[in-house]
């Protein structure tokens, strides 16, 4: 198990380019299963979760060719369906949350799929009901073996239907949509997720020959086609990494230029950080964060305390609430962080309290942060990364703290952030991988 040794308290300076989007990659890579023709994908992040998914696809029979550091060509011409019944597949898919995204493509193209309960962050309940309910409405028949192995088949083929999703699940919408593009007839999905990454998947599928209307809205209409062809696709920059770099700059008093951000796709992310008092300057498609000695949290017009909460898109993404919480610890003012979707995501605040932060964990979903306004720097401690986003939030805290910190279990961070230690060291950080 690897660790980061961090010497904090030093401002950073320079330019950094965000990686390709992790959450988009997990959907886009599984979409190659929908066609026997080659699909070329660029701006793929070199991170553990994505690399493990590529390995899984290769072992399933997908031909994988690496054209450049971030560019691959995939061809799912000969899929080995028998591999899905092997212990090797169970071990691979069970260790990776993104493996759930093979359900829709496999059911749509081959009429069946099986999957162990997927792994991923331990951030609370993450049920798959929305995925299976949608696939069942199109004709899939689900069989549960034990408590952690699923089989679904469509012996009579998939048929278009109307469905109202019980939640606007991003991965659930993607899975249902990837099955629907090859189903017979018209499928209407209401309360669909509409994140930019899902819009990217829609646009890619349309280039492959799919017929999808309502892209960017919560009402998708999909007319099934007999087959799909190949295409080329370039992924968006990772909005979570962009938000992490904004928070890092503010927390450490650094001057950072974040390059090639696709700013129109960031939604409320820039405005939410501005509510924390962080100055941002758009320079074309780059975001410049100047060094600030102080930043002050806004209040509502009536003077009441600001609440930052997660919402389905176009609301604020839950993946950045951990970053916002950490950044608020050195702001001037008070903010209530309300994490609605996952009940275990705020439990890392005990480590911030040990570092000297003033945080009250109200319940599993809410925490109140009383900013220190840099009067007292955080102090370095030894801690462990519980999940991807909390891990980077703790790394940001360590970089702002006085003295030496050790962050254990950094494999969690590696799952979502590409060479984060090397890239931040290039800006002047002092991070050593142990």
C-alpha cells in the first residue's frame, strides 16, 4: 500500500492541464461493445479505474491498440461471452465500479450479460435498481444469484417503451440508453440524467448511427436501429479535477493557470467557488486563479449562512463537495455543506478536525464549517484516504498545512487522478510517494 509524504505550507505556481474526464471514460469505453467496427477514443486519462476497465474489455475479447499516450482504438468484433462466467471475470468486474457500464451494451447487442456486484468507493449505498428496472421494462429478465451476482437476458429481444426513472442516475441513464439504441421501436426515458458526460455519450452514439432526440435534457427519445458503426471520439477535460485545482490554489495561496477547461461545460462549478470568495479569471478557455491572502464566504441577501449542496445536473456535482468543505476551513465565514446523495462521504472530516479545522459533523449528510481565515494554519498529521474525492481533499489540506503529513492508501487517489504527485510537484509542491 503506497503513501504520500507531504511537506505543506508552500505556495504553488504555474500551469496545469486537466486530464480527460474519468466519469465520461467509464461510459465511453463500454460503448465500444455496441459495434463490431473500430472506435478511436482520445484524451483517455491514465488512471487506475480506467486502465482496469480497458484490461477488462481486452480480456472479454475487445482488440485494443494504443495509438498515443492518451489515444486508443478498440474493436469489439469477437467478444468471448464464455469469459463472463469465469472466476477471473468475477474478480475483475467485482473490483471496479465502472464494470456496471457493460450491462446495457452487452444486453443490447448480445441479448444477455452477467455481472458481480461492482466495487468502487465506500461512500454509502449505491444501488443498481435503476439500471435493472429500466432494462427489465425493455424486456430484460433479471436473475439474482445469491446476493452479489446478477444475470440479465432478453430471450425475445429488447423492445422500446416509456419509462420514468425513479432517480436521475447518470450510469443508470447511460446503461438504459446504450441498450435502447439497439432495441426494436422507440424508447422514451423521462427523468434522465443530462450531465455533459452523458451528452458526450449521446453525441458519440449518434455519430455511430444511433437516433437520439432530447440530448442535454431530462427527456430522451431513442429510436432503435439494427446496428451501429465505428467512430472517433475525444473526451472532455475532467471537471472534478478542474474544481480540485481551483480549490488547491485558494487553499494554498497559489497562483495557478488551469489550461483547456471547456468552460461552458462546467455548469455551476466556477460560481460555487466564487461564493467561497475565490477569484477566478477566464482567459479564453483557461481559468486563472490568482494568489489570495484571504477569501470570504458569501452569505445570502438576508445575512443567513450559505449552504452548498449537491444536485442532479445542472446543479452542483456531489464529487466536489469534499473539495469545497476543505477549502472552506481556511476561508473567512461559515458554510453548511449538505451532501444529499451519499451518507458516508463526509466522514473524512474527523481527519480535518485532527489537523485543527473547525468542522461540526451534524449528521451523515451535513457538516458546518467555521472558517479559520488563515489565523491558524492546519497542522500535518498521518491519515488515510477513504475514497477518491476525500483523498484529494486531504491532499489539498496537507499541502496547505504546516509541517509533514502522511496520506496512506493513496491507491484510492490514483483511481481518479493521473500522476497527481508528479503534476503538483511540477508546480512546486513537495509530495513524495512512499
